[in-house]
């Protein structure tokens, strides 16, 4: 994935003197014994985050290079042209603390009622409609993880709280998060909608999302990635 700063003016992760973000990964399944850096590439692709100065780059290639060998076909994206779209999202309820999570629950109950009252009329909850946006995204709030841990992710080199860089997703939305689908994506035939749902062709694990974190203290420090 390659993104220029002028296309994402809301993203604050570019170190001084850089304006290009490249997120690269190895299209093979990695395990703990294979990973040269802890907590990167475990049960998924091994990730590298590069920040560059566009003035130091040569002319862009018209045809993206492809690896000679691919271990997991779902780890190799189809060539795509990104059209970044800013959205407003909020932290996952579990990241707000018990008091705020209870307030969100109370708001949901007052707004939508109890799902057991009339499931046909029940609206999707805060988590799916207003919280962390699904799909591929740059910055914002990180998606929840399977362990239910919402504390800071710390750099293993210096202990600094790491910055959430990006989410690489197997799909842009699902049945519970269709409200996040880009305009027009839900129109047309079912097959067309499915192609729009996963235009990159990436499939991670069991249709999972890869979270990527980098250290704001130094772009040279190893990144952390996981699947959720």
C-alpha cells in the first residue's frame, strides 16, 4: 500500500521530511519462530512500514512488480487505485472504560430498545454503526482484538506508546457494518456488490483484519502487527 500525504491531509503520522507512506508485507504465513521481530508476522504476513520523501523517489512504475513466489494467494493484493475518504468514527466501547461503556449501553437501550423486545425493529448498535470503521483505513481508532485488550500498544525497543498506522482488511464491510460501505457500493447485482466489498482481493486468516502499529519516537523501530 502506498499513500501520499497530499491525498490524506488528515493523517498525522508522517515524520518530518517525509510525504510518502509505504506498507509492505511478505505474502507468506509466518509463525513466532520465523519472526525476526516479536509480535510482527505471527500467524500472518510479516510487515514493514516505510516513510519516504517523494523528491528522492524515481518515476513511478506503470506496472506494479509482483513476487516470484507467493505462499498465501490471499496475502497478495490485486493492483488498486486508492481513493481515500475521511470518515468520523469513535473508540470501541471497550476502550472507553467501564463507566463510559455503561453510558453507551444506556444510550443504546434508550435509543434502540432491547433487542429481545422486537428483533425485527432493532437497529445496529454503537459498536457497528458509530465506533471503529471497518475495512482498509489509515489512522483513526484501531479495531478491537480477540483478546478484548484495549490498552496502549508499547514499542519493544523504547517503551513508547505506538501509533495505529493502518488496518488491512479482508473486506470493506460485512452484514453488520454495511452503513460504512462507500456510496453506491450496495447498488446493483449481488456479484457486483461482493466484488466491491473486497476490491483488493486480500483475504487474511478467516476473513480477518491486520492491525499495524509503528513507533512515533523513531520510524526505524520495529512495527507491531496482528490479526483480528
